[in-house]
């Protein structure tokens, strides 16, 4: 889901001052994910301090005390596989502190929904989340930000939006390539991994965390995870959307439509759009795909026959596909914070409630839900960022 970068910076900066098993046959032992890297830019500490105004504006002076180092920005290319099993070259960003000698933790930050390829982290667009990644890195953490499939080097492949495996496996392969890069460049890494992401990034983070804990624990010393406002319970979200009115915001509908189009493709349904949507929306979506502008409650966009099939369970394959992307019922052994506003009309709050309940029922003892009372999808971001900074600081060593 999308991440809006409009923060209440004055409030955020005020609060900031208070925060001064993979099996052996799963992963080959030799380096085989890294393809290449390019240093895009390097900032001295003084130069980076001068760039803060472009992100933080008049408040930049109030965050300058958190900056400990200059940074170098790198684009990395690596090998992974599409959900269909085809090898592909993908990309991501790595941001390395340049002035610190102590061993540093690695933070993997998964971005929210983007509709423009130029917003992918490896392009280092100052209006994208890579600007936040640069700030995190300047405080003393190696930051890795996957572009995801569908952006950067893999932009010709359709992004597997909100698809559990399509996000998680590519992200794990990215982190394996990052390990190779760190070794190749002689970067002083303390072997600790931290993870964070909001919205689609929250879902991608929890999905990647699950995959790491279940299959790659010997490859990564995962210390903590910060997940914000992710749609972890796809089944309950679908039930809500077909039985209740949604906000009707066109930007929200783009994401909901994108999920449906992704699953139709990746699960091999490939049905006519009129099976899913009523006219004139079906024709508009056929032309513009997820980039349509439709301001209607989502249930009003859907074909009533499709909705009926979901309700009476005759659309069994679709219901199985939805359930396949739930990530609420599994055991985690890692400190995991779930941030979510209870007034979120884009990704309903019950998604984080479901994750807490399901993961706890499976034996997770370190999952905590941070409920943001009155928080919307946008306004809750500042709480997530503060929590992420705290989690990184708590578990980095």
C-alpha cells in the first residue's frame, strides 16, 4: 500500500530528541546473487547536512544532531526469480555510512506503494522514501532498500503487488546479494539485521520476515522488525470490502484493483475483466489497469456475480488465492512491532489485530501492537517512524 511522505515534521522532530533457519539445501553457500553495483553519489557529513533542507525544510536544523556520518549511495543489481519461476535481474539501493569505524547493523527498509518507476529507491529520488533511507544511514546504520520486482532493473516485469511470495523471495535474494556486496566492499557489519516498512512495505516486511525465520535463519541474524499498516489479513479484508462500504477514494481503489489484477495473473485465472468489474469500469481498467480514477465504494465497482460467488464460496480458487497471501498465523521468535491507526480507511486496523492474534496463538511472544488512536493511514506514519528509530536503536548492537 502507498506511503504518503507528508509528515507533521515539527511534531516528529520534537519527539525525536528523546531518542538520542535456512536449511543447507535452501541456499547455496557460494556467492551467487550479486551481479554488480554502482556508486551513484557520495556525501560528506557536511554535504549531507546541507541536503537536509530539501527533505525537512525549516526543521532541518533540529535533526542535524542525529547525523553522525557522511554516506555513499549505491545501486545494486542481483539475481532472483519471478513468482512464475523465471530468473530475472532486479535491483535495489544500499546506503553506507562512510565515517564510522565501529561495526554497524544492517537495516532493510521496504517501500510503500509507488505508481512511478522513478520513485524506486535505487533512483535516489529526493521525493521518494530513499531520502528517508539516507537519513537513517547517516545516523549510523547500513540501509538496504529493495526496488521490488517491477521497478528498476526489472521494470518490464509487472510488479507482483501485495503477493506474498513475489515480494518476500525477491527481498530475501536482495539481502543475500547485499551480504555479498558488504563482503566485497569490506564494510564493517556486525551481522545484525533489522527490518521496517509501512503500508505495502509493512506487508512486504512481515512476509519477508516470515520467510527468513522459516527458511533462512542461518543466513541472517534478524534482531527486530517494525511493520506499519500492512494488509496482512487478505481474507478478512476481502470479506470487509464485499460486505461493507469503503471510502471510495480513487487512490485507494487503484491499490485494491491492482491486487485483483495481480492475483488474476499470477494464479493463472486470466479471466475477462468483465467477470470482475461492471461497466464502464471494466473497460477503463482494461485500458489503464490500476492507474484508473474511480471514486466509488469498491463493492460498487465489482461485478455482482463475482461478489456473490465470493460470498457463497463458489469462487473457491479465488478464495484460496486470497488465503494464500494471508500472513497472520505463524510463529515468530523476533521482536515485532505492528503500528496501525484505528481510523485507517485504506488498510483497516483489523489487519494488525489479526496478525497479533494469529501470531500469538501460534506461540509468538514478542509481537506487540501499537494502536494509534484516531490515526489515519497518513497521520500514523510519524508514529511508525518514531517507533522504527527506537527499534533500530534498541536492537542494532
